C-alpha cells in the first residue's frame, strides 16, 4: 500500500519497496485526481513486484520535483533513529546556511556546480566580515576548514537522500572542497600557561580544568550538553581501587589512568562534599558551553591568545603522555 499525505502545500506518496521507504513528490498545482491515479498505479506495480511477476520500475522510485527544503526535511526525518542528535544538527545547520544562499525552494534537479561555488564564496565573505568585526587575526585556512565541514555535511544529506531513494544518484551534486594544508600540529599549553589559567578558575570550573588536564578527556565526556541529560562524568565512574577513570563519549567508553595528582584533587573534593556525597551524582554540574565560556575567559585573563579553550587542554594532556607534540594524533 502507498500512503498519501499533505506536506506543506504539496501531495506526497510514501511506500515501501523491498523494506526501504520510498517517496514520490508532486508539484503544488497537481490535481488530487492525478495524485490518486498515480497512487493506484504504484500500488498495482508494487503488487506485481512482490508477486515476482514484474520488477518495480526504477523511475517511479525517484523524485524529480523535490526542493532543497523538502529534501532536508525528509532526510532529517528518516535519520532520526540512525545517527546522533549532534550529527543531525550539523547536517541541518549546514543545509540551512546552504539554502539561505541558493534558495530553499530551488529544485534539487536544477542544482549546478555554480551554486556550490556561490555558497563557498558567500560563506567565506561572511566569515571574513565576522573576523573583521570582532577584530580577530585573519586566518584564511581556518575559514576554509569550516566551510569544508559544512560542504561535507551538505554532501552527506544528498548521499543519504540517494541511498533512501528520495533522489537519483545523478542528482547528487559534485562538491569540490577548498584545498588547504592538511598537516596541522595542534597547539598546546606549556606548564606556565597551565598554572596561569588554573589560577583564574575556581570551584567546579577549576576541577574540570584539572580533570581534562590529567585525563585528556573531551568536553562531552565530563560535562552534559544540557541539564536534563544524564550523561557526563559521575563519581561512580572513578575506580579508586583500580586507579582508573571511566569516560563515556561518542557512543563508546574508554578507561584512562587516574593520575596521582588528579586522585588527590578528587579526594579533596569528595571530602568537601561530606554527607552530601552521592556516587550517582555528576562531578561537574556545568553544561559543555558554560565550561567553554569559563575556560575562554580564564585564558583571556591570563593573557594567553590561543584558540580552542577546552580542546587545547586535551592536546596538552596527550602531549604530556607522549613527551612530544609531534605525534599527538597517534594518541587521539
């Protein structure tokens, strides 16, 4: 059976072929009688396909009149239970920016390489103006890397759409990314800078600073995205006997050694809590963005002009483990 529904001001047919969901979109001016006739035709062909009499025609699976907005909405809906919320948001954000430049109502079938170039130029100009407005030191390669990430997310949306039969493979645009130097050694902090930043922090912000410094934890492994989430580092994740810390992030867990100095810091904090100590409680109650804000402010007060307030501390921890900054990526 094919399901007929109204999406905004257009009709859409949804059906399943060999266990995969397919769509057929109609233009806004298509009469309902034509839509119903097409629904009957598709259902008849599906019946023949399931009976093994006649293979379902490839062309009826494809959608040639779908707009960028409709494509984005369909892919977002189809991937709800397939990928993380962060991936969905990155895809959605990139497509939103892309549509602001080329137009949300543009037909996917009309998309050209010129539109991709138009998007790249517009994004570069917007980022350049932002640097100038905020008085930042201009970094062209950094801007291009950000645009390349957006392009990769845009490409991902189109690829998924083709895989799910929403569009044909030929409708997936060829996207050429900016060519930039791929060899980048992440920046890190020296011992003096670490102390200078720590002296600008207090309470849980300072505690979070030392946890990342001695474990190399990602921001999302110790702090929650929002206060209603249960993720984040809890006291029960500290294995005092085994001298390990269990970190959860990116849908996997890892064990890191509990550094002697961090052990002392955590024990002091545990003693401060006294009777209110609860193994199920979070060690850090800040959300990720608040943590970044505290670290950024502390670096500025300490007179340290380096990017990536939280991530640079992670690089520093890995550097200390390796004893050199040259092979940081091996430990990541």
